[in-house]
C-alpha cells in the first residue's frame, strides 16, 4: 500500500515538473518571438546592409555555443536567450527588406509567417495530444543536418537554383522533425531545462520561416 502511494506521489511530482517546464518554455518562447519580431522591425527601419545578417548570426552562434551552456541553469540564462533571439531577429532585417521591395513582397512574408505558425502549432499540438516519444528521431535529424550543411557549402560554389530549393525543403522537414523531437523530450522528461528547450524550439521556428521565405520567393520569381 505504501509502495503504491509512493509511486503515485513520484508520478504526480514528475507530471507537475513536466508541466512547469512546458509552461515556462512556451511562455519564454512567446516573449522571445515577440522581441525577435521587434528587433527585425528595428533592423528594417534602420535599413541595415546584408553584413548585419552575418554579424548577427555569428554573434548568436557564439552565445549559443559558449555562453548559453554556462548560464542555462541560472536567471542570467534568460537574458542570454533574449540576446540570442534579438540578434537573430535583427539579422532578418535585410532579408525582409529585400522581399518587401518586390511586387508581392508583403504577401510572401505574411504567407511564410502564417505557414511557419501553422507548422509549429500543428506539430506541437500533435505531440502534446498524442504524447508520443519521438526520441528515436534524434540520430536521423542530426545526420540530416550534417548532409544539409555539406550540400549548402557545396552549393555556395556550384550555385544551382534547384539544389537551393531542395535544401530549403529538406531544412523545413528537418526542423519540423526537431519540433516533434524537442516537444516530446519535454513531455517525457528528457529535457528539464526550459531555457535550453526555448532556444531549441526558437531555432527550429526561425529556420522554417527563413526557408519558407526562400521557397516562396523563388516560386514567385523574386
């Protein structure tokens, strides 16, 4: 009897802990997405050059690799997350200005934004509803990212439009897989740090949006 009560207590505690991580993750993700959008708007208003994208992306990578791991378990980690997402949002400015200057630019941007939202909400809802364990996808997703990275570097020199479209399509699929994988890890207790979970989900959303922009831009001859 006491053993059953102990099991029930531990199960209840794990459920509460998981719900807390999930709630904190989506709260922080919502705030950082809003902050990222504001920074993108600032970048567009300043009309910064393409170099800003490279500098912002480089700065965010440095923060993710070297600063975030050391601060993820403290309150300062939240500030690092905002710095990362703010930089990445700021770096979107030149790209968004490029599309907005085209004939169907606003439509392309809004379609990419809406498509990204539908993909994220749909996959998150599926994972939360079914509570399936997608941890088995980790290895495949990692290999897929390596292949995409190699193909992207190769296409810098070959400049094949069809390959660029293929890469964007594959990245969208891989990032969609990462949304399922990361959400599943939170639900099943594999990820207990909401700061790290937030950054992982943000990067997936960011890459889906950027690559949807690329696909829609090409399809609209922009």
